[in-house]
C-alpha cells in the first residue's frame, strides 16, 4: 500500500504537467486564426495601441462596470512583441496558466494535489475553458487567475484563524478590489462567501469563522466603494496615487479592526436559533432563482456543443449533440447529488452553502446569459466536483467516464476544426438560456473578408448590418498590416447566414 501511495505521489505531478501542457496547447495553437477576431477584441487592440501612442486617457473600459486591465496588459505585449492578433490574445493563455499553477501549488502545499489533476480533467473537456482564454476579453484573461489568488489567500488564512496574516489579508482585499474593477461580476464571489458563511454559521450554530466573516465584511465595504466610484464615475477626477494612498490607509484600518476583534462564543451567547426548515427554504429560493434565470444557460455550458457553435460556426451531427447533452446531464446530476448530500450531512456543508449562495447572488447581478458570465461558476463547480470525486472514486466512476469521453470527443472536434480553418461555413444563429439569441457571426474567420478588401484595394465600405462587429476587426487589421486603397473603390459587406460563401457577403461596387 505504501509503495502504491509513493507511485501515485510521483505520478500526480506528471499527470498535472501533461494536462497543463495540453491546456496550454489549445490556448495557443493557431491563436491568430481561430476564432475570428471579435469586434470587442479589436476594440481592445485599438485602445492598447492608443495607450502606447498617446498614453492612458481614462480608467474605464467599454462601460462603467469594466476597467482597463485588458488593454493595459495588451499594450505591454504590443510594446515588447509588436502588433498582431497573437500578441493581442496571448495574455489569456499566460494568466490562465498562472492561475492553474497557483491552484496546483496551493493544493500541493496542503497535500491535496490529487484535486488538481481531477480539476484539470474537468477543464480539459470544457469547451468554455478551451475557448475563452483564446478571446481577448477582460473576464476571459483574468477570471481564473484572480480566483486562484483568492484560493491561495483563503486557504492560508483558514490554516490558522487565530494568527493574523497581513500578507494574505491584503492579497484577499487587493484581489477582490482589482477583480471587481476589472469586471463587477467578480465581486459576486466574495459577496456570496460572506452571505454563505453567515448563513452556514447560523445553521451549524458556530462562531469558528467569525474573523473570516469580519474580513469579508471589510472587503464588502471596499467593493461598495469600487462599485460606487465606477458606477457614478467618481474616479475620473482622482489620480492613481490618491487612489493608492486611500487604499493603503483603508486597508491598514481594516487590518487593525480585525486584529482587535475579540473571540466570543457566539454559538452560546449571541447565535440565533435558526430552524433547519428556514435554512432549507433560503437555499431553495437561492437555487430556484438561479435555475429560473440561468439554469438552461448553465446546462448549455456543461454540455459544450453550443460553445463550439458560437466560436467556430461548427454544425453538429445529431449523435455528437446527443452525447454532449448526455454528458452535461451526468455532470449536472452529480452536482445536484453532491450538493444535496452535503447540505443534509451538515458537517461538510460549507462549500455547498457557498455554491448555492453564489448561484443565487448571480441573479441579482444579471439575468442575461452571456457565456463569459459563467467562467467563475465553472471554476467553483469544477473544484467542488474534483474535491468530491477525490473522496469517493468508486461512486464517481460514471462521472469520470463521462468526463474522459467528453475530453476525447472535444479533441476530435477541435482537431477537425483547426485542421480545416478555411472550410466553407456560414454564420449560425442559435438560442441559449431562456431563448436568448446568440450568433456565431461575430467570430467568423476574418481571412476571407480581409483578403477581399486587400485584393480589391477597397477604400470605402458600406455595412449592411452590425457595423461595429464588422468594422472594428477591419480597423485593427488595417493597423497591423495596412493595404493600399484605390480612391473611390467601395464595397458592400455583411454576414452570410445561408449559402456557401465562407460566412460573408462581399460585393464590390462598380
């Protein structure tokens, strides 16, 4: 038995390395070709180039709930490696890889490396995490990385709650603030952690995590300041140094307050007796709100195939679609089963409380069903499933078999897609979530369009529809590799949803 344990200990890092290389391959292979450059990515590239030429002109991204971390990091890659689609997108692979390394290092330190390899297996069959790092959006680039920092900070804080650890507390605060600045949806993680800890403490009648609750309460105040400052554009007239100064002062005050917190036996003196049925009703309401607004969209994420349709305009055969639907159902079944089991057992219910609370909190933030909104959910669920599988391999065999088969099929399909990048395709409209319409048009390969404009020396373009999503990639390609324009030459362009014209309708005006 001891020999077997040593073999597993040595084999785990090898398996993690192989899966890590596998993930990195699909995050970088033909990165400048597939998927086609999206309009929002092109906007990031143009903004990054502007930063390099004229300096940073503001702290807001495309709206008041996103920051400028993405164009800032892209501008750095442009400075070092020059302009290009690969340089625009490579940050996604870099930061997601760092996120995986931090998660592995944290779990390895606490003798839980087996969870890492199971987590990587879950990611390896996820179209969401095989595709999203290839697209230069702020959530795609930084979500996994920021979550990994939260995991590192939380695990180290929980290792000894009676010892003040300023570094890990500051890391927790800073990661939440920067992640929320990057995209407001990131704040849902720590908000859900706070609410679930309070609810769970009342449910179990314990005060063991009261210092962590105090930390997360301070963190919530920080996030409210970020939200108010961003939402009402209060930060536009404040310098970066002023913001940094106040951040340091506020963090110092919060550290002092937490350190002065006296340990009290809340379970005996202040704890409210919460009826078990009341707790179950709260969890049921949180779950129901998510299922109503996001349940179908999450199932689309778990069953993979719509993400391949979205990014690569890939039409699925019935049998492939049927399998992915079945695979998504198996993952969903095990998730519900594990959550219900943990809630009933009470002893191991904290993670389940957190997941259910997070799912409910998301509906407060948004009822829209964009695929990128589920990046955090997938990581949280993936780590939970990896943890549960590691504690009971035998009963999880159907789930493991399903994950392995899905990983094989995903690789078959991606190989087919990437070895035929110039295949004849059309833009595809499809429904996701509660009948929300999505289109693959915005990710169509750009080569046919750019080749047409370059070949005909087009000067003026008339856009039939969706000008932004057509024009922004063209502007970025012009910036990277400009073509000669013949005065007076004009073209009419649009997306093609039928026929066999590689996704575009392209006409030169005479």
